[in-house]
């Protein structure tokens, strides 16, 4: 038995060591300690109120680089990220040119040579389809799409470091589509699920649809996203399995739409999300609904520049990839059950953040595996000592 | 379903036969047909069929929520915490009833009336449960599960009492084995058929929803009605046999004295800890396993139900085989430690890998069967015979308490923290069980190592101490507790006696009336 126990303890010890190692690794590598100073302001427009929409500028200044986040409601809502290698780079806006949308150059980042990477995401359309057969396969039965560039967008509501933009469909006051941008100075997670891990190199956009009247009782929705880049647009979506679902219960995947140079493993920028949407404003497990995405497809840059003033102003020759995110799978409740859908994504530069186990999980495992082993060792030593003492005390042998 | 039809016709036939047999019985001189003669094997086989199906309904319906987890949650708009309440409500009454089941059967109702009453509880409970679903009243469903729980566990005791009463002697082990297989069959069939029933009802009704769920559960209640009919027929046949053979009504022989608790040894308390913390990582996990497999491993609902039921399927053949191995080798503590470590491995696989869950669930099924074979008999080693009833009652009571509490905790954890934390929680429970096993090993070692002795050493000891066991027949100055320690002979006999609960193959003379104490939780 003693041998068996030893062999078993050896095995357990092996497992423990693996865990110790992996947890240390995750503790060190997962902890992205890079910090940025975040400031957020609306770029003043000489004509007030601004025609067509506002432009928000969030500056995240690091040690020797700056991230510029530009969030614009002129046309379809768009978010532009520009990464520069200088901590003093600035954004210049030529308002007449910006509003005019005839030529690019209405928005520039100076000095231009400092730009390392730029990428934009345009929330172009909201699609609604009638899912009579409850298959969640959006092939036909589409209602006319909501063009988000035609929405009437309210003024942005700033509460540092967040900006909230809500709009409603034209000729309708019922319901709204809101986008909330958060820019971060440090690593962390949001309060509400899906609690994506963000770093100082990413921003979070939460999109929610609230109270918009569906055009049928069996309506489901899709959101069309367009990723815009200069040389390297976001080209492919990786779906990674991840064993830790503690921040978004029952979701074991993370999807990331990345841009890479010639299919190398270096990632320049990303959009990351968990394939889940929530049907209530307070997310909970029973209100989670899975999301799916289509394969990104190249689209014409002209349509995008026509819908987004920001893209037109910054990019001369934009490369555009489009993708749909559809909410709900076969059998899930339809939109009209709660009249609410929310979905969250990260937009950032560099590699997407990699999640790791929480200290609680690691702690429980360490204690759970460690205590029996300690018990085994202490008990073994005690028994051994006792046996030694006994054998030294009893000096006689039984006769038979 | 075809099987049911067959049984029903069998039942009909038998009724006719029995009624025909009654006047014959009055005429003492006339010989009876073999199938109607209570002392004949053929008649007992017919009785056995009813006996096996007596528990079928309750086993079938116990895991109804697990089999229809996605539907229950969606149709009634529940969260996991509320869903798991359905399991908790089943366990609550049994915290008390584990002590009372035997008493009620022996002293209050008698085996026949008791069985019918418990079957009625099961039946009515399931009907209330289904009605609650039909009317979209969740509280009513909880009431239904509570009533169902009152009947379910005690029915298992009644079933075993019948088995002992009719098959004392030769065939008893086989009968226990069959009943065990029947229990597994009920659980497995439920897991794999309820989804199909639901979809059929849904297509008949026109849409899914709580009405469909209610109707499906009502159909499931048919198995309980069927079991109730078995109880009635059994009662009739038993009464008839009593009249013809002048035999006594069956008794559980359960004696429970709560004051015995103060005499329980440290080793017994450690066994209790192992029992509670081990089983809470099995049953609540199976209870909500379906959605876990769907969400994490992208299984279809049918696949998820199948993999969820593999634990039951494996344990049916594995229990007798492993029981035999444990019996031949001894070293129970070592086997328990092996089982606990294997279970920990299985849960870790489910928690930290995306490996096909068939691997982990099969391992879970094996280790769970091994633990049952090695753990439950150990109680008989550390408790004197007259306290065994109390010890087992107490063990099952706290096991049910643990199951109820953990079922609620499991639901909350899934809702708030997700499945990884849930699996880590189960691992932690198993680790606590493991600590108790390690502690038990040392406690036992310091006491002389009864529990972990090999079978050969036990046999040797038994031979050496056989004069002692003869003196035991005479009034002794020693207390019963000392006796149990000094007379391994009796412990050995008792261990065999309790092995029979698990459907293990035993020498025929080793089974006694006490085997009937087994509750559902033991048999599972």
C-alpha cells in the first residue's frame, strides 16, 4: 500500500507542478502592466450644433506612444484607431472638408510619419429577418435593412472614460440603437458580462438595441460591421476555444477578427468578442443568446466612404472587409420576448488580450491538491517515526 | 414502449391467473399451476418482474429534469439555480425519511400497504410536477418534487424488503443485481427517450412551450402509474402467498437509535465525509450535465443526454465486477483512494481540457462504481452490528442533506460564475473527500489497519480468531464496540451482507435481511 500511495502521490505531485507552473506563467504573462493616460474630448466644431454629427477624440498616451481613438456620428457610427510612436502626436480636423465629404484629408494625425497602424470599424447596417421556421438561418425573408447612416444620432453623452451615442431609426421614435465606447488606461474588465479582458491597447464598444419595434413576431437581427484599414485590413476571424468561462458563463469561445501581415503570426490590430449577446440590460445566464458571424468579405471602399465621414476624411484608399454578426440560434427566444439585445466587442492594436484563470480558481486548486499531499507527507512521517520508535522498544520476537 | 405493452399483457394475464388461483387455493387438496403456486420458482419469477418494475417509475422520473434540462429552463424561463431546486426539493424530505422509512414499513403500514402508499406518493408527486409544468407554476413543480421525494427513497427500501422476503436464500444476490440493473435501465431510458417524447409532443401540439413540457411529464408519469399497478399486484400476490404459505410479512429489520451517534468512531465520521463530498460531485453534476456538454463541447442535445447517461450505463456491468475484485483483494481504503483520484482526474479533464467528454464520463462511471463497492462495506467494519441501521440511516441522511445543499449551490455557481468554477468546485469537493481518505488511512493504520487489510490477511485473521467468535455467542463483559474490533469474523460477514446492496456477487449464505436497508442513493 505504501508503494501505491507513493506512486499516487507522485502522480498528484506531477499534476500539481504542472498547475503551479501554468498558473505562474499566466500570472506573469497575463499581467499586462502597460499604462496609458486617457483624455477624452469632443473636437470643437465652429458651427454649433454640428450638422450631421459629432466627432469624439480620446487620447491614450503611453510612455513613448499614443493611441488616438476617434468616434464619429456623422453618417454611420465609426471608430478609428490610430497608433503613433510619439507621445506628442496630434489630430487635426479641417471641418469644412470633413463635413463636405468630397475629398479625403479632412482629418489627419501629425506628424504623419509617426503613424504605426490605423484601423477603423464602421457600424453600417442593422438587418432584420423573419425567422418563421425558427432556424436562425438568415437566407431570405429579410426586411428592408436599417441603414445606420440614416439614423438620427443624438448628441454624445460623455462620462469619462466612456462615451454614449444613441440614435433612432428615421421617421420613428420607437426604440434606439446605442453604442458605448470605453477607452482604458490600464488592464481590467468591465462590470457586466461578458467581462472581456481589455488592456491599455484596446477600447470596448458595447452595442445595444432597445425597444425597436420588430416587424414580425419572429424577427431576429444581424449587425453588419465593416473593418477599414490602409495596407492590412482585418482579414480573417479566428475562433479560439477557451476553457475558462467564469467571466461569461457558458461561453467557451472567443472570436477575434485580426489583421496580419501576409498571414504571419504577428497581429497588427484586432476586433475581439465572445460569441454571446444578452437579451436584457442586466446580463444573466438565462438571457444569454449565442451569436454567429459570417466570413469576412472584401467590399468596395466607395460605399463605406459614402456612409462614414470619418473613413472618408482619414483614408485615401481604404480597404474594406465586411462581416455580419447574427444574434440568436435556432430555438432561442425571438427578439420580441424582451425587445432588447446587447453585444460587446473590443477594438485594439497589437495582439488581442489572452484571458487567464482567476486567482480564485488557482487558489482553490492549489489548496485542494496541496492539502491532501501535505497530509500524506505529515502522516507518513508521523507513522514512520512511530514505527521506528516501536520497533526500537519491542526487542522480542513472537515465537511462532 | 413495446416492452411496456408486453409487461402490461403479462400483468393482465397474471391477474386472471391469480383470481383463478384464489378459489383453487381454498380447496386444499387441488394442486395449483406452477405459475400460481407461491412456493414455485416460476411464480416467484413473475413476482420478480413486478418487483423490478416497482421501482422503474421512480427511477425513470427522478432524472426527468436532467433529461429535459434545456426545455425546462427555456419553457419556464428559469435560471440554473431555480432548475437545481427541483433536485434539492427531492432530497429535503429524505434527510428525515432515511431514518423513518424502515420504521414506517415495519411498524406503521406493513410492507404491502407501505409500498402502495410510497408508490402513490411517487405517482402523485410526478403528476403534481407535470401539472405544475403544464400550468407554468414553478412552485407547484417544487411541491411535486417534494412529494415525489417522500415516496421515492422509501420505495427503494420497500422494494428491497420485498426482494428479501421472497428470495431469502438462493437467488437474492441475483435479484438485487436485477433490481439494480432495472434502476439503471430506468435512468438510462429516461435520459435517452425524454427528449424524443418532448419533440413528438411538440409536433403534435404544434409548438414547444410549457404545455408541451407538462404533457411530456404527464406521459412520464405513466411509468409511475405503471409502477403503482405493480405495487398493487405485488401487494395482492404477497397477501395471497401469506395466506397460502402462512409466512410472515416482510420486515426491513432496520433499527435506528439516534443516541448511537455519540458512539460513532472517528473512522466512521471520516467515511461520512467521504460519502457526502464524493456523491455531491456526482449527482448534482449529472443533474445539470446536459447543458454543460452542449455549451462546452458543442454536443447536440441527444448526444449530451447520451453522454450524461453513460455513468449509469457503465456502472450496471461494472458494479458486480468491481465488487468482486474488491471482495477478492480487500484493501478497501486503497480502492477508495483510487476511485477518488480517478474521479478527480475525470472532473479535471472536464474542467481543463476539451477532450471528448466520453473519456471523462466513462472514467467517472467506473470510479463511481468502484467507490460504491469499496466505501459502503467499510461502514460494517467500524460499527458494531446493532448500530449498523443507525449508521447507514445517518450516512444516507447527511448524504441527502449534502445533495440538497450542493444542488442549490451548483445552480448558483453556474448562474454567477459559469461552468469552469463549477468544475473547480466539484474538484474541491473531491479533494475534501481525498483528504478524508488520507486521514482515514492513517487513523485506520494507527488502529491496526482493519480497513486496508488484504483479503488474504483477513481470511487468516478470521481463522485465527474463530474461537473468539464462538465466545461471542455467550454473554460477554465487553462492550459491543470492543467486540467489533476484536472479532473481525463478524465484520467480515457484515461486509459481505452490505456488499449485496450493490449487486455484487456473493456467496449465497452471506446475504441477510439487513440488505433491504438500501436506499436509492446507495443503489445508484
